[in-house]
């Protein structure tokens, strides 16, 4: 196993304090949004085997089967198929969806054939991979996830008592559910932004007045007012009212599959995703929004937010998802307890989030490492580890 040195990305929406508090370092005063753990070419983790720092991506490329195991290479190719992050949202992220595998492959091939540069601001597909993801809260975590049932969304819009919203509420009540959601989202995102700016402002003002009064939509109204503060006049503020508002408690998670619109609003969490950069934005951003392509990708299926809680599997708390590229679990370790074996068949990244966790490797010569919050290691497939101590350890691996 190798201790990892990880890059922190300073995106504007990042918290200035959450990641420094986790890592036990002084804040810099600048936003610190994401710490990346893995082998993504944008910011690969680094390790040192006595000859100076090298990237995990280079270590894997030099001998994929030794790092990943034959099963994982056979299933996913000679690359680590997941990216692990610690995400610290101090302000809302953009409203977005991710494509399924088939749409990612087709969209990437099309843009490559048309010669669209990879760094072009209007490019949709940076690679041919899908990007399902899982977010697990470390603190209270607020987000938007999946479409509300249209009748509930209509209730929410009507409660604001803004005349401009009445046509949307009428559609949501009159049409079949999926057709209604498609029609309203198309109308909102397809309008000229300046044409909706006053509607967004009136909606946000009404939401800001109603939120402190309580009621079933108080948190959704508060979120609406917050979004409009950060993105004044943005049509995404109205689109967000169609989505489930959710507040996760520590240890709870959301799985975001292909086509599920979502946005993270605030909080600290660990995020595990397929190793892809494909994002289609729906709003709450100054970046490119390709409405026609977005409408091909979005799944207009009303659903509950789908809060996940871990299932105990022989002492390992597993977050069950339908994805093979990644698997998230955690161990809550108590002092004096029997050391927990960590399955060795697949590659894994281990991250400590509380306390102190002691890792022992008994593959070949015995080696020991202690992790404190924010500390992490990469263990290649086949390395037998045990964990003990007093703390919380998250484990990212694959299903192969």
C-alpha cells in the first residue's frame, strides 16, 4: 500500500473552511472545493516509493495487472475506472446530468469527427464514458436530486402565488407525468434568459418571504432564494423547483444514475464516480447549456430522492448501487475491536474521515501505516490489509 498525496481543486463554489478543518490545516482564505483521490489525468494522486513522487496514473500504466488485477483490467481496461473525491460545497454547484454509456460513446465520437477541440467551451463530451456517481454526507448535506412528482411540483409553484408560474403549474397538472416534466423544463431552459429574468426575481422574492414561515415546502423555498442570490435571473432557478430537495445526515448517500438531474447546494461529503468528465449542464452556471442535447439525456421520470443508507455485510457498511466501476463502503472502527480484514481481490483507495485508523499489510513483508482525517492510501489488487483503531474508514473499490 502507498500513502497518497492528493490535489485540492479551488473551484469558486468551494468552502473556505470545510476541507482545511477535515485535514487539520489552516484555511488559506481561498475556496477549496474538491480533493481528488485516484488516477484521473486532470489531477492524479501522487505516491513515493523511495525515488521521488510519481503519479498513481503512471504507476498503473507501467503495470496495469499488478496494480488493478487481471479481473479489473479485463472488465474496465488498463485504467482505474473510478475517481474518489472529498467534496466541500460552500455555494451551489451547477444543475447537471450525466449521459449513459451509449450516449457518451455516440456524443464523443460525433464531436471528435467534427473536430471540436476537447477544451472548447461548447464541447459536451470529453470522453466516451458514462459518469454515474454517489455522494455520501460527512456533515449535514443539502442537494437537489431527481424530478418531483408533477402534482407536488405544481403545489410548490402555486404556493408561491406568482402569476408567471401559473402556466407551468397548469401543464404539470394536466399532462401525463413525463410529458409534463419535459414540456415545462423545455419551456424554462429554451426561453431567452432575459425573458425569464423578472420571473426568476419575482419567484425568488416570494420564496424568500415564504421560507421562514415553515410548511412542507419551506426548505425548497429557502433553496430557491439561495440559488437566485448566487445566480440572479438564471432559468435554472425555476428548473430547480421541479426537483426533489433533500438534506442528508452524516452517513446517508445519494446515487445519481444517468439522466438524473441534480445539484449539490452545501455540505461536506465523499463522492465516488466513474472516471469521466462528461457533464451536461441545465442551469445555475455561466457555462454552456446545450438544451437540445440535454433533452436527449435527461430522464423525465418522477421519483423520490432515493436516500441510501449502508447495509452491513460482515462488518463492512456497503452502499449498494447498480454500478460495477465503483463500490463505496465504510468501516466504523472501535478501540480494542478485532482488526477488520479488507478484501484483497480488487484495487482500493482507503480514506480516513475521523479518528485514527491503523492499516497493516501482510503481503510479503509486514507494513503498517496510520491514517488521520483526510489521509489516504492506494492498495493494489491482491494486497491483504487489516484495519483497526478508533475512527471511520471509507473504502473505494470496483466490482469485478
